[in-house]
C-alpha cells in the first residue's frame, strides 16, 4: 500500500535509474465517438472537450499529459487535466454532489469504484471498451474494475510491490547470493547476520509496508484463489492459511539480530527511513518494498544496479508472488469521447505511448516491456507479463479503508503488534478477524 508520497516517488523512478516488441495487435476502437479516425483522415472527436481528473502532479502529470496529447492527436478531442491531489475522494465528492464531475477520473483505489457505483456516479463501460479490456487484460483485472458483474473501470497504471532490495556490498561481505525461495532467504539472512550486519530494515512505523509483506507471503503460500477470498472476507482471518503466512513472516522478524536497531528501533522506523538504513548509513542489508525504493536509494547516494540491487520476492509456497498497486480509469459522464478516452488508455497503443515515459508500469499484457526506457523498468514489466493470471492487486487497497488503509487502526495496527510479538500468531489472527468483522458489516 502506498499513500501520500507514492505518486511523486514513482514518477521519478525511471529518471533515477535510466541506463540508457512486438506484441499482439489489439482491437481498434470502432464505435461512434471512439478513438479511431475515418478513412478520409477526419478526426472523429474534433471540437469535443473533455476533462480528466487524477492525483498526479509534477513529472507524473507532465507524462500523463503527453498520453492525453497522443489521444488528442488521434481523435481531435481537447482534453483538460485536473489534479485531485492525494485525496481523490475529497476532490471528487463535492463535484459529484454538484452534478459536475469530470468526464473521466483515474481512481487510486479499486474500492472507490464500488463506492461511486453505489452513488450512481459511474457509467458502465461500453462493449467497445470491454472488448479492449478482454483483449489486453487477464480476467482478474476486468473483475477488479467491475461491480456486480458489470464493468466500470480498467487498471491503467501499476506499481510493482513484490521486490526485495539489497545492498550489494553487504551480500558480497557475507558471501551470499540473491535467494530464489523463502528457505534461501532465511538462510541468507542468517549468513548476513553472522557476518555482522543486520539483514533487514523493516519500516515498522509505516503499517502499509507490513501489509505489503503479508500479501506477498500469503499470495505465495495460500495461492491466488484464497487471496481473492481473503481480500473479500469470504474466509476469516482465523483461517489456517493466514496462520501459515504469519508463521513464515515470523521466521525473519522474530530474531533480534535480524532487525537493524532491534524491535524497538524497527517500530520507530518509517518509510523512507528504512531505505536510508540500508543505503544511506549502510546499517542493514535488505529492505522489502516496491519499485519506488529506487528513488530513495538514489537520494541516499546509492547507484541503482550497483550498490542498490533487487531480487524478486522469493517464493514462500507454490506461487511466485506478483502484487501490484495502481490506478483505475472510469467514466463519470455520458459525454462524447469519455468512453473513447478510457478505451484509449486501456489499449495497447495508449499503453505503449505511456510506457516510453519515465515512472510507468503497465498491467496491459500486450504492452511489450521493450517499450520501457530503462533496463530496470523492462525487467519489472516482464515480471508482470510473465506472472499472467497469478498477478494480484494490493489486498489492503481492496479492503474497506477502516481495515486496510487507516494509520494506527485495523490491519496496519494489528500487523505492527505482530512485528512487536511475532510469536503470537493465533492472537494476531483473532485480532485481524475482529477488525475485519467491524469493517465488513
């Protein structure tokens, strides 16, 4: 889970790490008012004005505006961008109530899709847009933007959360190689600890980082189907699959010499301070977090690909975990061109325009990683494509915010308590279930 700083950090990712495809052809928009031009070269939306609202500012906004320009060049529509700031709901709420929403909005949480459908604030996607989604996305992503079986949104931008970043010198000093499974991770952690360096820097003061850790372990050990059930509270948090994941996590959080500055120091360490303990002060060897760690590592003086390296989150079970966060495009008006813009953002063409710009990862399976501007992003993009149907969205962002997105409450607080006392697996499960019951009333 990333709130607050995520957008700005992710926007700078490729800028910080820049070192420097053929994919199946998608459907072309064909509906009236869609993104295609006529044979005579006329632009079908010439004179149409659209407004799109999203949270992005700064570099991310400028990059997205380049995508919008590509849409304008293709269709003739004039598109105005409005930044919602970090609290998208606070921006959109009054506009919805005033019957003056933007034509298209990019929502930072799938949970908002459900909320706005209940308020009759979203328009169901047209058959043309749905065909685009069916061509370019796995069924899971279609379901993510749907309510009661009807599609309202499409994930158009992703953040990769299944990574472990490490300091290369610490691994070299300990004589270890990047692990590929959980047992190897635990073994490597012990070897690094024996060399005199605490292996892990956990961001204990930032509860969302602990939900990311749990989600990766749970997806790997329990599998995608149970992940989906737990994310909807269709199975309780007292289920044995949850206990098994917590026991795995306890293997790397229960030993004092595994934690830089011990348990007390860990609980006072937020993100990005946990990153600077690995790269800025060289106190620890690893930090478990998403692609946006790259920018913080660079800010701490490390060079990505040399001092700062990463390996995929190691398999703790049968599934290689790939957990994504991201942003969902929805139409809030029946205006000419609103659906055409959503369709363009969901298309291979639109995705490839965006992929060539810094700070972007596509969940679109037909956007070739060859489009990305640097090697790191290409590798991350390839892992998304390779994971196929097993990719899942950040579970805490799918939950009611009272459970999965509130500082000091719900899942954040319970997992922080578990980090303090990793031996109490049963008590942690009971506490999680109690909080979930209150949230899923």
